[in-house]
């Protein structure tokens, strides 16, 4: 049986590339703006799991992908070609109506602003919550994390929705280790192993559960701004940001940084400045300073 061969070419729009196959993909042109639009299209769902994808158009022999301006095509286009090609050649479907086959697991490795952290993006949801592990002693209810800590270079592990961010020791080199970790994660998930017992696990002790009903109105507004405007950008970099507290007298805000953002040489200053500017603009006169704390 002839296999798919996927190649790419530029279009008239800088933010869009065409990924075309030597085989037929679709009877008609279909446009997808978000992953919910693609519930019956496993190939398109996999593409949307990549954090930089903004829009996908499926045509007879092509997939047109529009990216967000968080990276350059040169950083991902060859890898994306391989991802699409492997997905289709390993039995993955363009349309779910073709069959009831289970889509294969793929894992995409992506660098982050933190040179010690690599983000591994999976083509499916892997956890419901957000979890951070600083050492192997915290992993009794997280089998995949316990296994990842057996790699001698792994220092910390962070999981959220469909990705795992791994912090290596400062003396290690991701160029030497990324393929081994990527294949381990792919095989572990594809074999249907339990990743995390989410009903049993305790969240990071530094994250205090907030009683939304009893906090002040300014804190509620800060939380809403962080959730809507800051957290998506932080997640795309392999991290997380959590509101911790707001002091009504000093007007100081404390937030916690996790994953790739924790300990990043640039993120504390950059995020602190960015969040401060945003909050001061959106809540004039109510914000004095934002303190960014590593989780």
C-alpha cells in the first residue's frame, strides 16, 4: 500500500504554510478555527494540539496551517511534516467516519525560553489538572513522573493538559537527551499506562486554594485578567502562572511561576514587567507592584 509523503510549500501569506500529500485527503475544502470544530477529524485534532496553531484548512491533498506569532516556521516546519506523515502512515485518520481506529500517539518536542526546560506536546489530553514535581519523593501517585526522574539529568517535571515540561540539570545538554525522552513519553502513553492518579495526588503545597466567594473584588479582577490574558501565553512557553495574593494596603500582587517559567533567567523580569504593565493599565490606581515567585 502506497504511503503518504508529506512536503511543504509557502503560500501568499507569511503566517501560513501548505503541507501537501501524494495521496488524497478530503473530498471537499473544510476550515477549522479551533479544536472543537474537528471532533470527527483526528488529523486536524492532532495539529491543533500543537500550541502555535491558529487555524487549519483541509483540502483535497493539502492541509493549510496558519500559525500564531510565537515562533518561526523554520523552527517547526520539517518536524511538522514528519509528524503529519507518521500520523497518517501509522494508521491515523483524516476523518473519523472512515473507521473506528484509535489514533496513534505522537509527541512533539519544543524548546522554551528557559534553556534548561524542554516542552513535550502530546496529540491528546493527558491530565485534567496542573501538576509540578520538584523531586522523586513527590511522585508516589504519578507513575510517569517517577519514571522520568530515573533519567539522571531530570531535575523537575511539570504537566498541564496535553504537555509535559521537563527541567534538566544545568550541566546536561538537551541535544543529547531530547529524543530518548520524547520516545519514552510516546511509548508510555501509547501502551495505556497510568500517567497520574489524579484522584489521589496532592497539588503543589505552594499553591493555596482560593476561596473565590470571600476574596475582595480587586483580587477577582486580577485573577480574571491573568486567566484570560496571561496564562495562555505562559502555557505556550511550557509553564503556568497562578495568582497567590493581593495586599489592599500596599497594592502589591504576588503570583507563582511554574514549569518552564520557574527559574528561567528571563521570565521573572519579563513576566513581572509585562503583568505589572497590563494590570496597571486595566486596573488604574489599584496596582503598585507584582512579585513573581518561582513555584
